C-alpha cells in the first residue's frame, strides 16, 4: 500500500479535476442516437487537449479511452457503432494520467426516459458510492466501505457484483489494496491510513450478482441480462476523513 504525501494528493486532485470536467461535458452529449464510439472520441479529444493521457487506452490491450457499458453491461464495454436508445442506461468509466498521476471515475447516465427500475438502480448505486465513501476514515478497515455499500444495495432489493472490486490508485491505475463492495472474507483487509488514495466503485445489479464475460473478452455482462449500474470516485484518506478528488462540483449526478 503506497501512501501519498499531501503534495502528491494535490497533484492527483489536479488530474481528478480535469477528469470531472470531461464528465460534465460528456453528460451533455448522452442522448438517443449518439453512438458510444462518438462519446469515446470526444472523451479522448478532451483528455488530450488538457495535456493528459487516457489511462485505459492500451491497458492490457483495451482499444479505447473510455469503457462504455449499456444496460446489462456491467463494466469494460468497448465503444462501438452502437447508438444509444431512449430508455437505455449508459455507464461511462474514464481514467486519465496527468504528470504521472492517475484519476479514475465513472457514472451511469439515463438516456431519454428510462423505466422506474432503471432510475431507481441509478439512484441507489450513486447512494451506495456515497455511503461507501462516508465509511472512509483513518484507523478503519477497508471492509467498512463494502459493508455499507452492500447494506444499502440489499435494502433496496439489488445485488452487488463481487468478482470486480475497487482499488488503490496513484502512479499506477490499479494499486493495493483491493476494495470489495461487499463483506468479503477472502481478501486482505488493511487499516486505512492518511495518504491512501482509493478508487471506490460499486457495481450494482437489478437481479443476480452473477456476471459473465462477453465474447469480445472485455465486456462484463449480468448473467441474467438485467440492468447494472456503476459509479466511481477517486478518494483520498485524510485526517479529516474522505476527500473526493473527482467530485463534479456541480451538485448533480455523481456529486
Ligand atoms: Mg474506472
Ligand atoms: Mg477503477
């Protein structure tokens, strides 16, 4: 577990603020008819215009700058010529590197008018992220986060994906520790310390928690093809509690 100095956290904040601004712009483009490849193109252009590098492009061979996952797709969807349709929900996950420091964030956005279940899944998943973040404090164990996420998801009749987890972040996109979104008995459960920076990212399913990998060998899909939502923030552990680096700052969406 690599701890960051306050100066280093400030550098990560600078990366994170650019990422938040990319989200604010991309949100405005989400509408029926737009393709996921078009969204990815804008995302990559904005990242590079800001002098940053997309973290995901080429990562283990991933072919795009954003992971864009529609409806039953949980995460790691590959942008394509698929046009978004009225009633879809679209999860957009973006990472970028600035000055050697990564930021990672995701949100799920409704396309046009969505079903009540889809709207509720999006709200509850965003609340799960907020509750997980609220559990962050130096001296507490990592498991405090997942316990809160799982409690809220279950209370609303939804399930938590267990095969993918949050992570430490810094000079590398994925660092120790792993951050499960559920009460986990098999992963290390270190104590959070000041200077730890985490990507908290609950993936919440309307139906079963089970997921499968699609034939493209990237896209993770719910086993029952029901909806899934995903929200993520990069968060630093400080003496005063969590500092959300990728906060959107406009008081909406992924807060
Ligand atoms: Mg991410
Ligand atoms: Mg992540």
